[in-house]
């Protein structure tokens, strides 16, 4: 049996991907050196640098993955950033981890409320603590999960908003972070 701390860390990894895919994909996911080296703050914990720096690192890593597949870079969309920030904060404050809030708010609802007018939307969410809570670890986990990778590499997306909130869904004082990327096309 795993010690409690190791068990909690393992469970957090499993929550990064849909339950059907989680353990084998994330436990053995190798780091991707090239995109990580190109993006500053990619391996820094969210609590160690500014939210803007962490968001920029996530966007840079996502765009590096898209560039490797010859897809256009995603440009920051302030409305999607507001929607992603609000959702990341809401998950920590209200202690849940889902694309749909406990009150029923969806990505489309959040994007419209934030002022985004695009009709093609996608979202990835993730959270982690310690080394699993860095931008590089979160993007790496998404890229090793087929549904999350499909969102990041969807060829129609042109815009991105990155939300990051300190804390984790089951303990807002824990040293970790929740990440949300909202992607769209106007």
C-alpha cells in the first residue's frame, strides 16, 4: 500500500485525464524537452511566479505542440482568459473539478458571459501539486490524454484563454494550482 502522501499525489495525477484513460497515460508520460526549453517558467510551480507568467508559459507550450503539427499558433483572447480564470477560481472556491459547474454553467455559458463571440469552443482542465502542478507537467499530461490532446490540436481553433488559480479543488490552501484552457474560433 502507498503511504498517504504518495497516494494523494497518485490520485491527483489520475484526475488530470478522463477516468477511462488516466493511470497508464499519465504515470508513464515522458517529458517533452523541446517545447519546455523554449517556454520560460514552464517548470516553475504556479506559486513561485506570477499568474501572467504561468499563463504565458502554458500558452507557449500549447503553441509549441501545435507548431510541431504545423498548426497555427493560438492568440490570446481576453474574453476566453476571463472565462478560464473564472472557472479555475470557481473550481477551487467551490471544491469541484468538472467542465460543468455545480450550478450547471458550461463552457459556452462562461465564454458568452465573458464576452466571447465565437461558436467553436473547447476546454481542457487540470490540476496538480508539487512537480505535477507546473505548466510543463499539466500540458504534458494533456498531450498524453487523447481527448485533451484533440482539443489542443484541433485545427479550427485560433484563440486561447488560460486560467490559473492557486489551490486545488479539495483543499484551497494546498500548494498546487488548477489550470483551465479555453480555446475558440470567432
